C-alpha cells in the first residue's frame, strides 16, 4: 500500500506547501517575512542603541568645522541637536587625567558645567583608548 504524503501548510500564510518534504514555506516572501519577525524582537534594543551611537557620532562630526580638529560647544547645543550623552563607544584618559568620551572616532571633553570640547580622535590614540561604558 502506498502512503499519501500529508499536505503541509506554510508557517507564515497557511497555504499548502509544495515541493521537498522538509519545506516549511510556500515561497521566499513568506520565508523572509517569518525570519524577519523572529529576529526583530531580540535585535530591537541592539539596533536602537547602535542607531543612537551613530547619530551621536554624526552630530559630533558635524559640529567640527571643515579643516579643524576640535571645536567648543555648549552642552545645550548638543542636546538641541539630539545628542544623547548616555551612549558612546569608549573613553580615553589623557596624561593629565582628563576623560574624553567617544562615539567611535569623535568625542568630547567636558571643560566646565556647560562647555564641551568636541574632538576627532587621532589614529595613533585608538590603540591605547580604554574600553568601557561612558
């Protein structure tokens, strides 16, 4: 007696799946939709933090005028641009004990309560920068 294969349903849309016996989806669209939905919850927080750090870097980069390496800004100017001080990639402590907070290769040093020095990290300093949460 020959057994009839059991009709399988697509995990995304429920349509009948045709083809290989281990096939789970009716097509690429349903497979991609299913996998994107499965991954979206776990990566949502990481994606948001990464986007915030990239935005912080862009704000710091745009703050430095063309041809310069540093500039001074008020804390309020960065906040008005959407900068979030909680997020960064690392910090660097110079020989004077001053702590620079970075978003990749752009960072800032708090000079006083309201004034910040925005800097571009020199390539030779990247290797010695301490890795830590700001």
